[in-house]
C-alpha cells in the first residue's frame, strides 16, 4: 500500500503541472509508483493539472488496472475537451479487463454523455444504472439530471429529481439551471422559489441559465433581486455571467455600471471577470475600453488573448490583431481553435489573402490542429471576398466536411458581389438543395434568382418558405442616447418622435444630395416606382436609430447602434455622409461586423 505521506504528496500537487511530474519522478525512483492506489492518485493529479496525455500514460503504465484506476481516468476524460474518448475506454474496461462499472464510473459516463449531447448514450446508462446495485446512488442521479438537461429534455431530469428522497443543494441547482438553460424559465423560477434555501451558487445557476437561454433582461433582474437578498458574492463567476448578459444586450451603460460594481467588490483582479469585461466592451462597440481592460489583466490565459484578438478583428483592426498575436506567442501562449477563427476572420475583413493562407496552413503544420467547419468557412469567405472565386469553389468541394448553409451562403454573397452570374446560379442551386433554416438565406437566394430572371427558381424558393413557414426577419436597430435607449423597426417611425426624426432625416438627405449622394435602390426587391424605393430606404431602422441618437445625445458624443441584420449598401453610404455632416463618430454593429464611420469614411474600407 502507498505510504500516507506519499499519497498526501501526490494530492498536494493537483493543479501544479511541474510539481506532479516531480513527485511522479520521485515515486518512480523510490519504487513506489506501482503500489496500490498510486496510479489512480497520479492519474487524478495529472488530470487536475490539465495534463491528460500524462494521465493517460500513467494509466497505461499501471501494472494492474482496477475500477479505481478506470474511475480516475474516466472522470478526467469526461471533463476534458475530448469527452468522446470515454467510449473506447469503457469498451476496454468491459472487454479487456472484465470490470463492471461502479457508481463512480457511471457518474463519469453520464457526465460525458451530457457533454456529448448524446441522449441515446445517456438513456442506455440510465437503464444500466436502474438495474445495477447502485440504483439509489444520489451522485449518479445528480449526473443524470445534468445529462438530461444538457440533452434538452429537462422533463426527464425532473423524473430523476423526484426519485431522490433527500435532495441536497447540488441536485436542486442542477435542475434549476437545466430548466432555465432550456428556455423553461417559468419552471426554473417555480422550482427556485420552492427550494428551502438559496445560496450564491443556486442564484448563479439560475442567472446563468437565463443568460444561456437568451433572456438577458430577466438575468439582470434576477441579479438585482439577488443583491436585494444580501447574498454575499464570494465567487467571481456570477459577475462574469451578468457582464456576459450585458455584452449580448450590447448595453454599454449597464456594462460600465457592472464594471464599477466589480471594482467596488474587489474582483477586478479576477481573470474570468477581466475576460468578460473585455468581451462586453468589444461587443458594446467600445474597443478602446476593451483594450484598456485587457492591458490591466495581470495574469492572462489563452481566453484573455483570444477574446481581445477576436474583438479587434470584429472591429476591422487587422494591424492590432496581428500585433497582439505576436505578443501572445512571445508570452509563450499557445493559440487555440477560436484564436485562429479570429485571425482568419481579420484577414477576411481586410483582404489579406496571403496572410490568411499562412495562418490556415500553420494550424495544421505548426500546431497540429485539424481545421473545423468554421475555419474553412472563414478561409473560404476570405478567398471569395477577395475575388478568388474559383479557388473558393474548389475549397468548398474538397474540404473534409459537408458544406453547410453558412459556407455556401458566404460563397453565394461573394459571387453576387463580383457579378459572376454562372457561379452565382450554380452555388445558389447547391444552397437551395440544403433547404436552409435561416430566413436571410432565402432572401439572398430569391434576390439572386430574381436578378438573373430565374422566376421558376424564385417561385420554388417562395414555395419552400411557405411550406417551412419561414418568414423574413424584420430589421430592427437599438441605440443608447444619453439616458435614453430605443429600438427602431424598419418602416416604423414612432409617433412621439416621428416628426422630429423625419424632418431631421429630410435635412440630411438634402445636404447629402448636394454632396453627391445618389440612392442605391438595388437592395429593394419590391415591385415599386423608383421614388417609392427611395422612401423604403429612408425608413431603414439604422437610419432612424442614428437620427434619434444625434438628436438626443450630447454634441460630439459617439453614436452606437446595434442592428440585427446586415447593413445594406445604401445605408452604409448614408452613414458615411451623416458622420461628415453631423461631425459625429457613428459605430454600427450589424450581423457581420462593426463599422466605425468618421469624417465620411468607414473602418471597413469598403471591404465588407
């Protein structure tokens, strides 16, 4: 048996990579590494230090594999970035070593099934668990609750929950989080209110679930309620969660208030809070504040670097992106898959084709990463935007993935932009065969077919839309102006400010025409007279929002607009004119990127 002092030494190294390797080397030197319990303790220590390959080697080197050893490795793998590796391990345990899973193993397998979103595997495990000697084990039941919630069936999780006699805060929290994350916010609140006591972690689970479900306003309300209940915040995760909600709302004023609150609580040194603030400021169009927060983070991980890098990329600041990337490498930080998405995205929105090729190749050559669909889509977008249409089409037909809606859509948009009629129709036909889900894809298809007079195909697109009950997503824009905020919908001028906004926009259009503005009505696909098409453009939501912002905010302040769809070509031109006439910086976050309009120019340099 391993001496207690040696066992304590191994446990003390958890989370310290160099320390666990030193202790392992000492155990090998003293002939203690093969004693009972030593391999399992080493596997756990390596796993907690994020050294899964080392954990696997310690497992393979063990003279005898028992349930404790399998349990340690399965727990490590189930929480790793590759949870699917539990399946070959399970087969090895059952066939090679003829071992039957105990409650620890079953809990790890349920956790892996949840992370894999594999309801089939989860149900098989549940059936095995119900027939096993461990069927009353509450730890496994807690893992099953989490698994069913992650697989999108919280009603099955509730059945497991109801089978538990004495429920602890862990199972309550797991089910509350599951209901909220799956959009069942009413059920989550009912369960929360029936819970005997509410601690910080239960509040955090509820708020986090609301954020995951997209109910950001509800999450903010819960956070305020939690503060009224005088819950002491001793963990930074809830702060990072609500800051993330503010980011997705693009609520800069709220985000700044949360930043101040974080400072008062003394959590500004927390890396996860710092990362969340960088993301929030980036998404709220204040990239300079994002950069300031990033520079103030004392200990950075790959998420810190990737978050600011992606933010800079979305704002079209390619030079800053690559300067940051060089700093990241000099700091000894290894990029991950998301880092490369940001890097290739930056190339795509700056037309840096050769740089993009080098980065795409370096993923495989230097870092041994297998590019995913998103990397191929970004790379294809770079090629097609830059006019390398034939190369882009070859890539889409040879990549090791089935092209999805986003991939074909990126190529189709580029073909349309570069007026390649034959490829446009060829790509459109391929895209139509996928029966896309995104309404904007059908609008793009309909426009492409209509421009090329393919009326049969236009009719086919409309028929599919009717069959699938797909409706065009209405355009809307959101703006904060001083203490006011307002949502504007395309074609709808609010009565209370309608006259003021309309008069102001008419004055702007008059001045723009003097400066050479000619309306581009090509994006208006309705059968209307030319003046009617111009009027249709006049009430696009982003114009209404910008006009409101200029009228209601202090002179010289930045106008920040968030739009749910992509800015049309005419509105892009109009924003440049308005920025020069009104002498205001206008930042528009659309569905694709950020546009910084200033003195008649845009940060995208027309490459969007």
